[in-house]
C-alpha cells in the first residue's frame, strides 16, 4: 500500500523524477499484460502491489517480526492490492484481495489460499490474478516488513487516533486509548498487520488485554484498517511534500531502496505517472475490497477447509456476482466487457461448454448444463468428477490462454453467481469443449431474461458475502482530529 503513497502523494516537482526513477530495484515478472491499444480500457493500466511476509529476506532480523533462524521462514503476501490507473479520465482506484481467499491456481501445483502464490514469486501472483479473476496486470511491485517500516520512518512516523485500547498478540500491537498517538515504522506495521485484534469495549470486566473480546473478521478487518492507514500515511506524505532536495533526500532514498519493481516498467512511463497523479487526494480514491464468503468445513478440524485430503485452515470463497461488480467498478468497465481485453464479451451461442458434477449431488451436472443451455450456450457433455471435499467452489475452467477462449470463460462465469471462479487448466477440459464447469457447493446459473437466478445450490458452511467497502468500527485506529497533539504510545497491561 505504501507504493500508492509513493506514486500519488510525495512527488511535487519535475526535478525529482529522474533521481527517483533512474536507480530502482528490479525483478523479472513474467506474464504481464501489454498496454491496451483498443477497447474500453485504452489509457488504463493495473499495478499489482504485494506485501511480502518473508522474514529471511530481511537485512536485519527483528524479533518483533519473528526470526528466520527460529523457523519463521514462510513467504506469503500479507497485502495484495491492485491500483487501477486511468490517465484518460485522470482517475485512480484501489482493490484489495483478501489473503485467505481460496483460488484454483494459487500455485503451479494447484489450489491454495491466494497469499501462498508469492512463494513462487510475483510472476505466479500475476498469473493467479489474470487467470482466476480476469484482471490484467501491466506492472507489479513488492516490499517487505523492513521496507514498509523504513518508508514510514523516513516520513518521520505517522499519527493515529486510538478511540479504544487495542491489542494483538501476533502482530505486537498494544496501544492504550488516546486522542492522537505517534507511531514509528515498526508500530505502524503492527497496526496494518493486526488480524487477531482485541479491544477494550465499554463494560469489559478485565483490565488485562489478553482477556478482551476479539473481533470476528480477521483479515477483512485488517484490510479495513489498512485502507484507513493508507489515508493517514498519504496525508502525512502530502504534508511532508518534496520541496527541498537536501532535507527530503532521506525520503527519496527510502523510496528507491525499499520497493522492488518489475523489469518492464520504464523510467519514462513511471515519471509520467508520477507527474500526472502527484496531486491526487487519497480521500477521493475509491478503495474497495473483493467481497468474499467465510467458509466453515463441517468435517474439518475447527472448521478448517479440507481439500483433496489437505488441511488449508480457515479460508474464504469468492462471491462472484459481488466480486464482478467490485472489479468492474475499479476498472471502470461495463458488465458486458471482457476485462482482460477491454472488448465486448462473445455471444453465448459461440461458446461450447461441458459440465462435470463435482459434488455428487443428484443431477447437478445435468441441471447446470440445462440452465446454461437456456442462456444460449452450446452444451456438449456432462460427466462426474471426484469431489475435492465436503465444501467446494464451482470452477469455470478454460484450456487456452488465447484471448478468445479466456473471453468465453468470462462469458460463462458471468452467467453464474455464488462461490464461482474461473481458472486456466487444460487438464480439466472434457468432451472437446472450450469451457468445462466443475460444479461446487454453492452456486446458481442466471435465469434467462430475468434479474434472478435458477434455483441455487446452497450450503450453510458458506457465509453471506462481505461488502466491498465498510465503515470503521468503534475500536479501529483512525486519523487524528485536526490540531490534536500526538503523544507516545502507552501499552496496555497484559
């Protein structure tokens, strides 16, 4: 998220462009989409921003983050955010993807939570977002814990209000309620990483933080607070500004040293973006979160998802209708547009579809094929496939990365609702179809010529979808009131 601040808030003069951009850290990212030359998305690009949890990549090991030497060596993405840049309409928008969303192509070996993709590098995370969500990615960047903290420190820290005392044993957050608190980089990181937050609600019987109530939404709550933190950080950067090349050299050097960029993002293009959007008000930038449904597997330990015999812990499933609305809003396209090309989706009559029953439910494949046929799709076969578990997503598979076949997959998936997602996997295609739908636990096919859907397949194990945006809760840290004097943070008793 700090990259957003770098790109839209801290540049105020042409003289800094070359200095900021000529000596950047680069990494090879494969699979990036080229610039749009036609269609509804001409003049736009999407920048993937990933926050890495890798402790072993840190130059200086910090016990506050967990030590690589003690086995804290996983590589995941705490933050997955897409910044949509529309030069034609001078518009920015942000979309966060929850890290626990279970996706078919998380790794080259198959399904997992989306945060697991970064273990195989930025290229794999790009592939997931393009193949499973239909969001084209033109550029990708990443930063880790140290780099995040360094950028906040280079700004001189940030100030946040804590309306309630909060505590998170896993992130290290422990701050007593105060009107305005000054946070350094490490303390700021504790705020944005808090996924197990406890708060001192009115009437809480204990003064000890570990006994306070814990919020229920975990990562979704963390994203909500991260969006607020981004507003605070952008405001701090805007106030700091860039007006003196000597006094601001530390900030510029921090930006250069602490973010890794893909190899194809040219200095000229980056400079143009910086100059075009440096004055944008972060409060006017839409910040959405991809809607998801929390899943509880009734036969998994403590509700964990069991998939093909493996335990994946607590996960979230997609909520396709709501997901597509959020994606369309961020990308600024209409519902009939293929988001990967910016062109109109194909007619249903040109798409061949086969259906595999993935749950064992009676007649599920036949009923789904019939419903898709009623929408005009050419259904060419039905079959059964072994269930992946007691709770499963419906997956719309396509077997070619050609734009026409990917567009056909988008046409099919947009004709459905519920826990549905598309995915590239040639091995899943059956009966010579372009598209194969493997049915899952909760989905419906849209009814022809109507607003509603056919009778949905439902499951009490899949919760109602989360909203694309939500207000701060009473305990969430937030911007300080104007004129508030910041104080040092005070810890709660534990």
